């Protein structure tokens, strides 16, 4: 799962609309739509605002859970071999 999917899933799980999240994070809801649908990666300051508004870490939004990260790392090693 990539950043866009994690952002959307976390937002929906918290029961927030894009507008709600935008208001909480202090950014326009259209930016959230771009991050969720076009896969744009926000700059660090916006990422921190999104993470704070959602009650998760920036690292979680970027990389996922440690289990998910470990799985991707393992797959990468397999591809390298």
C-alpha cells in the first residue's frame, strides 16, 4: 500500500471527509484529493500537518506499519537476488 492509499484509508477510518481533514490540517481539501488520487507526495511540512490531524506519524503515512515495511524490504531483497 502506498502513501495515497494509506492517507485515504486512515482518513476514512477516522470518519473524515477530505474537507474535514483539510480544515484540521490547515490545507485546502483539493490538495488532499491530489495526494489521494494522483499519488502526489506532500512536502515535509504538509506531511507533518496531515499526520498530526490524523493522529498518526509521518513515518506511518510515508512507509506504513513496521510489518508492511518489513514485507516490502523482504520483497526488495528477493528481487535483488
